[in-house]
C-alpha cells in the first residue's frame, strides 16, 4: 500500500500517548505556528497502535528508548529532547 505523511500534534506534557498506524516511521518533530508537531510516514491501511513518547529537558534523566529529535523554543531558551519509550 502507498504510504502517506501524517502530522500529529504533541502536548508540552512530559509523557504522551499517540495512536498511529502500526509501523509508522517518525520523520521530523518541530514547532509549527507555536504547536509542537510530529510528522510520520504511515500506511493508512495498517491497524492502529498506541505509541508512547517522552519529552526530556537538558539535564533531565535520559528515558530508556530511542532518541528521536532535539527541539528548541524561545530562541534556544527552552531545549527539549524527544524519545519513544515502551509502555
């Protein structure tokens, strides 16, 4: 099946869960118009799965899971690091 790029809005919460098609590949995480967004390549026909993400600030403990992206806000005054973790 042909894949598509989907956008998911993230909360500024430390831990969050997002329902996305199974096997989705995270492409990028960035601020868009003041909203933290994640783009993923997905097969829309795949069954949904719940995935778990953690935002850690510089100096915080490193979550046990793959690192995805570092994000900056307020001209670099806020730096966050996004990880995907097991439930």
